[in-house]
C-alpha cells in the first residue's frame, strides 16, 4: 500500500529550492577539487616572476608595483606591509640607472588547489655573481593574474631544497 503525503505549495517550493541549492553547492565543491594542470600553472608563475624581475632590470617601478598583492609582505631590514608600503620601500632600488641586483626563478611549485605558488631562485649582483636566494609566495587573484604576497631572501645556496 502506498501512502500519498500532500504538502502545502510553499513547502514544496522551498524543498525544491533547497535541493537546487544543495546540488549547486556539490557541483562547486567538485570544481574546487578538479584536477589542475600543475605544469602549466608553474610555467605561468615562472613567467610572472620573470616579468616581475624584468621590471627591476628595465627600471620600471610602476610595473614592479603592479605585481604586488594589496596584502603583500616583504621581509628585509624591516618588514613592509601592504602594496603601498612595499612599493615605497622598494623605490630606492629604482633610483640608479643600473639595477643593483637581478633575480630569476629556478624552482616554482604550485599548491594542489592551484591558487598559491612558491618561487625561488638566485639573486645576482650586477656582475652576475649569486649573492642570495629569493623566496616568493604568489596568489592567483584573478584568472591568469598572479600577484606576490610574501617575499623573503636567504643566504645563497647553490640548489633550492626540493629540486
């Protein structure tokens, strides 16, 4: 024997809406765990890091600033917080005709969700001699738009850990 249950029209509409919402939420969760193309994203971050370094080589402070996240934190003689403070603090490196140093990534890794990345590589003096290693954390802030969130140097070592 089958029993039919009748519900008020408002309850039926609410249950259908809730069902649609739950389905959409499950789809969104599935998309969040979708496979990423890590190799492509690592290449994208490496290219962004090279463009960031090129801003120093070309003495283009505005281009340098465009790579900074609003929440950027740079470690140095003192910690610089936020895009404006980092840009102002690094202005001194753009004063002279020649760049005081250069850098290039030799290792980039992207987090499993494809939203964060770490890049590292040698920092070189004007003669090309390695003097330090940079470590940068990048965040995907919009499609194909990586911005630097954290940056910190360390003493020079030949190979990055984990390579």
